[in-house]
């Protein structure tokens, strides 16, 4: 059953009026988050628009991963908040391990590196976003210290090392819910851009099988988590064609997953035509039916080709219950050669996002953090600001999403989507008068067969700043809350009180804050009551 959106009414029962500022902090989730089982179509719809935190945790120097090695600044909560506020619901976080893996036989991953990975994951996960993490640069022959090489001689050692690294990662995140997805590897191939070779492809299939088996047996929510696997070089033709790709079996999957459903996704990347999207030394700056200069438009890879490629993935995998994830796509900035280039970059992004949605695929735009000539950047990571709003708007249009409003200047926290849905009015102040502590509360609930998510926005419509708040509502019978974000919620059923956390108690006049929760239900998806 597809998701349904309801508008609910809540009451803000207590607000404290003061001028105190908010204190930034990191939210830590409960020790175990319940898994809400979404089928393939529900998952793709819920993931919405995705974005890559590229050239950061997969960056390295002399074989040692470092998030600043390739010129990007340290990743911050403010950046992730801005990405969410722009409308993105999913973040893909490429990760390299390389020299942070110890010697055999244990291949212990550096504890500090795992901790930093978890911190960055939490920046997005604790905001209710989907997060994908992978093993990225370890399979690139061009990267110092790479070892996941499909045509190397000693495959026994490689497979043992691969299994033990994923064992540690899966154990680290075993309590995280279905909002965390693991991707086995990235663009794995022999480095030759031609026809896939054997036994290299057989080794890629073996890596994927090791990955699935290892994660499933790592405990916690891993037994039902969605897992993402690629074919040869994440290339569509080399994955759907008769080149040797084999879907991994899923024999250790939780028995709670309905037998007719899958929990494996297929990973591909899309950068066609490369002379428009990535090649720097060309005058190809336009794309699609709106192109005005044929000399600046590639002779192939236009809208009909894109549609056909995504349809291949639909026919081969989606029809069998395996959703597709276009984990990278985008086009570099060539405005130095053509001032209209951003128009065509936006056309490309909108068309890809819309076509993917049409064929049951989720997407994540590739952002390498670089703005300017030949950059993919949509955000300035140092200032946590948007640099390419037209492309972001195009992506949101393609997936049918509405971006969030800009956050209040006094808070780096994101604000939930605004007036696209009607608001319900609720207000309170110590004196009971309307002006001082008046608040408007809006809520959007997406429900499916066993669960729902609720994203709530509180807006200060009064005349005095608020320094702290609590929100009281009653859950319908049969609904329980296993996890929440941007608030502490207690109890988990019946009449519930949500209280602000350290960083979002302050709401200036006209400002907003957001919170949310996930709930399980026994068939009753009615909205909460005041």
C-alpha cells in the first residue's frame, strides 16, 4: 500500500519565553531502532531526492583516508542541515578504509576512523534522513593503498580482508534502522573501459555475496536491512546485459521479511553522455530538447537514450522486486565556456530524477564539494550555503518534492516543508494570551502497512522569543514510537510529551523548529489527537 499523508493537529502546552539562544549539539539515537519494513516501491518513494557527500570520507593521502585530503573542509552538522533544508531526504556517504585497516588475520579497522564515520552518519540519520555508506576507494587501482582488486592474484586474502572489514562496520551499526543502507563497493572493475572480463566479474559477484552474508549475520537490524550491490563498474549495460552479473542470494535474511519481497537493491551510476557531463576539454555544454546550438550538443545520450537505459534496469530488476539506486549522476560546471550551461545542467538533473522515479529507481546527485569551473558542487561546504539553487530546484521538481524553507538566522537547524500543506493552529503562553507565545504546529504523516513517520514543524507566531517548549499529543490505540529526532519523547504510547533538545529550544519570533518520530502500528493509521 502506498504512503498516505495526513494533516494532524497538536497542542503546544508549554512554552517558556526568554531570549536565550540555542546550543548546538549532536543527537544520539536510542541503542536500538525498530525496523519498519518498506517494500521496494515504498522505499524508493520514501528516499526522495538524494545527494552525495563526495570527496570527503573516501578522500585519502598516501593510502590513509582523510576527509580534508582533497581540499574539502571538515564535515559539519550545519552542512548536512542545509542539505536537508534544501529538500534532500537521502545522503550517500562514500567511505575508504585503505591504510586504516590493520594487519591480518584480524584486519582491525582503526577505531577513531569508525567513530568519525559514525559521527558523520549521525549528522543525517538523526535528522530522519536515509544514509548510504559504502566501501569506495579501496577498489580503485589509481588510489594508493587500494586492495579490493578483482583481477589480483591472491583473491583468498582479499576476500578474507573484505569480509572482516564489513563484519566490523555492520556490527558498529547493527542497531540502526532501515534508514541506514549499506553499499558493498563502488565502481568495481579491472580498470579497463571495455567488455567485462572473467574471472574478474566472478570475483565481483563473490564480493557481493560475501557482503550480503556477512551483514546479514552481524546481528541486530542487519538481518532485514536494505543492501545495495553493483555490477561491473556500476554500468547499466554491463549489469543488465549477458556479461556475467549474478544477484547474490539472501539466505540469512530475517524471516520477518515477507517471502515475496526483496531486501537487495541494485546500484548503477549515470554520466551519459560523458562529453557533456564530465569531459572538460570539449565545447559540449548543452543537453536535451531545449538546446539551442547543435554544435554544443552531444550527438548521443539525449533524453530518449536516458529513458531507455533506465527502462532496462526496470525490466531486469524492478519488475522482480529489486529497486534500483542511481547512486551517482550529474554534470560539471562549464559556464566559463557557455553562460547558459547551468540551464542544461538543470534540465539534465530534472530529467534523470524524473525518469528514475518513473522506473522505480532512487537517485543521488554527485557533489564533489568543488564550486566553479568543472565543479559538481551544489553547496559551499565551508559556509554551508547553496551555490546552485536552480539545479537543486530541478532535482526536486523531478522527484516531485518540495524543498524546505531556509532556516532562521538564529539556528542552523532545518525547517520542515512550509505552506505546501495547510497548517493547524495551536497556541499557548504562561498567561494564556495569544500574542506572546502563540505557535502554529504543522505535521505530515506518511503511513504504510506496519509503520509511519511524522515530521512536525513548530512556528513561533507570537511576539516574544521562545527559549524552550514541550508538545503534548495522544497517539491512537495500537501506535508506539520506537525512535524520534530533534526531541525527547516519553512515553512511547498513549499521551506523549515531546520536549526540545539542547539545540532547538530557542525559537525566535517568526522562526521555526522541526522534530519527528517513527511509529509502529497494528493497522490503525489515524492521526494523533490534541
